[in-house]
């Protein structure tokens, strides 16, 4: 595996971009949706491991996987068991985990279809997969974040364009993360269909109200 997009920004990500993840609505939503009894859990695209470490604190036995060694360095420093791997080919046996989470990854991975297929493969039948990520309707190549209004200005002509959009108008300038690593987009229908096509059943879907517009979409799926 060569250099990953997040290599070199892990310290910034952990200290400046996301300094208090366990005080966020993402964390509150994640814990609430993950209502099963603790067991072996895989965090796909765990990054600097904030949520992995938080869930370990709640009794889960967590494995965090990511393509960025730099991000994993910070996760390991939080005590997370880390595995350096591409999510589209996980080095685990079928049915190895009792639960899976993935947080803000569909906007980063090159192959979300294979990520979800791999989640299904490594989950024990009956297990939950909680996904929290950017809301495809309001974050993407069609959405230009207006820092002053704290809201997106939408350009519908870009909405149906899938894949990476480093050159599109909607690079989110507010946080600076997309300027650094670029982004990928799936319109809402394709996004949801990816989970359904992998054989998952939708149990919960929520739009966390952290901001006035729906910045995030959270869902719990069942294998
Ligand atoms: C926006 S960060 C989210 C990190 C963490 N889940 C969080 O919420 O703090 C996206 C993460 O996905 C990882 N990633 C991107 N492509 C990946 C892939 N193919 N396999 C595994 N991880 C990947 C990146 O390295 C990065 O750490």
C-alpha cells in the first residue's frame, strides 16, 4: 500500500479538526444506535481512533482498520488494536465480528461498494452495522459551504456526479479537511442502495440535528 491521503495530517485532524469527538452528536448517535450487547467490533476507516477508543471504554473489543498509517499511529496511542488495510479487502475470516461501525468514510474511500460487502462478510449473521456519515443531499460536489451563513449553497447540476470531486465547486472550505484530502460523492439513492445490494436490512435512519441543516445521516443496518 502506498501513501494514503490522510498520511501527514493525523496530528492536525486529532488536535484541531476533531478535538472533542466524544462530545459530538455523532458519538451520541453512534452509541444510541449501537444498542446490542458489547462483543467484538470492527471500526472501518477508524482514522485516529476516537470512536474506537470510546467504544472500547463501553466494553466493546474493538479492532480499528484504516489505510492511513499516520491516522492509525494516533489510534494505537489511544490503546486501539489497529490493522493497516484497505477496507475493500479485509484480512479477517467470515463472521469474525459481532458489530461493525464506520464513521464519515463513504466520502473518502474509493470503493464504498466493496467496503460494505466486506462488512457483511466479516459480520456474524444477525449483527448490526452502524454507519454515520455526511448527508449526501447536503454535502458533496453540489454543495458549497457558506461559512458566514453556516449553511450550504446548493448547485443541483453537480448532485448526480459520482466519485471524486476534487475540482468541483463543493469542496467544503469550512473545516479545511476537504482541501487537504479531496472527497468522493454518492447521491442518496445510490448510497442507500449500496447497503441494500450487500444484503443488509435497514433498521434505523436518522438525521442528527447538530447543525440547522442535515449535515449527517446515521443508519443502523442488520446482517
Ligand atoms: C474522515 S476520516 C474519518 C475517520 C474516523 N472514522 C472518524 O470519524 O474520526 C476517513 C478515514 O477513512 C480512511 N480511509 C479512506 N479510504 C480507506 C480505505 N479504502 N480503507 C480503509 N480506510 C480508508 C482514511 O484514511 C481516514 O482515516
